[in-house]
């Protein structure tokens, strides 16, 4: 059974909804999401599932169906605010959606095979998809999940500090993940994070999570009660979010599942600051020039 790629695009869909294309980075206006899908198809994924808001389904399909038709199966999962489906019979006012782990939960009736989760607007590189496809077809089980571990120095911006989920790894498995909100390069190229005004060094090959996770459908039943508890606990906090690392942390601490950290030396690209955009465009054009990608992805 081929694995499924679940793309977290509910936040992105609002940018599509105005029908302004999200930023093009490739030579023919390809978006970052196009490169992820291209890599996933090449790595052997059988289905692409987009998690979006229902009101953007039509514009979204208009963009992706013509490209992907005949290449890979597509499916659309709708993330919404309805809590009754989780047995919560109260209205909870929200300023924004409930977060990445809640988005994954939205796929519980549509994904029946091993799957991985990625962000829509992050560039991960083929190596990560190839390694994840291998894990999902040979190793994954209901108590053995994974994440792709990027080297911290291959994920930073030259234009300011970033937040990163820093993994503590023992025997190849993640034992905890700590959100460090101010991570940056020093002038000498070393990496530090700041906490309470104090700088702490991080080795350049420290593994970080860029939200690229591998699961079986068992995670839906494992995380649903956590979400219900979270929703009740945060009903007065309209900006709180139920993130995948929260689920991972609880599964690890309760002994329910382990998370294998799959290392990649690939460079991760994302646009944290507007100044990052030309750097991402340049990086992609280099990958086109060296033959990693065709100049026109969907010819």
C-alpha cells in the first residue's frame, strides 16, 4: 500500500481564496508546494491529501487538479470549527483554527494508510521524501512513528531569529522536543538560542523538527482524547493551538509510541522574512540548473 502525503494548507488556502496565487519561486511561477508534491510522487507516495478550509475547495482544485491529473490521486480534507464531531457540545470562540494536530485529526475518516504530514509552504528536498516513503512502507507501526530531523544550521534565516522545535535524541529516537523561540547564527557561524536574555550554544548538527512527521492512522484515536481535553482546558484562550509536538510529547511520555528521528542533510527553505524570498528563489533556480528539478515541473 502506497503511503499518503497530508499537506497542511488550511492557513495557506486563505491566500489562495482571494485568487492571488501564493508566491511563485520556480522558473515558471511554481510554488513551494509544487516541489513537495513533485518529490513525493517521485518517492512513491500514492495520494496527496490537502487539508484546507472548505470555502476554498473550488479555487484550490482549479489550481492543482490540472497539474496532478493522471499523475497521482488527490483528496481534500476540510478543517473546521465544529466541535460536536468530537463530542464537545459547547461553542468555543476562536481567533484562529485549532492548530496542526487538530488539522491532522480532520483527516481521520479519509486516511486509512500510513501517511506523513508536511507544511504547505516549506521546502523539504527529495531526500526527506525518499527516506519518509521508505519508513512508511517498511518500518512504521502503531507504536513506531517518525519525524525528519534537519540540521539546525541548514534551517536558519540570515535575516533574523526563528523559532525551532529542538529535538533531544537518544538511540535514534526523539525523547523530547523543546520549542526555542529565538534561534540564530552568530557572526562566527555558530548557532545559539536566547532565553531570558541569555545565549545558549547549540551544536550545528542539532536535529530540529520542521513539521515533517510519519504516522499510521492509529494516531487519530490516540490524539482525539488529547484534543478534547485541550479544547476544554483552553476555551478561554482563543489563540491557543493544539500542535503536533504536543501530541508527540504525550505519546512519548506515556510510552504509547516512539518517534524515530530520520536525519537528512538537505537544506530546508522557508520564508520567515520577506528578505528570505530571493534566497529561496535562487536556491531553487540552482536546483533546476544542476538538474535536480526540470525547468517546467508539470510539462
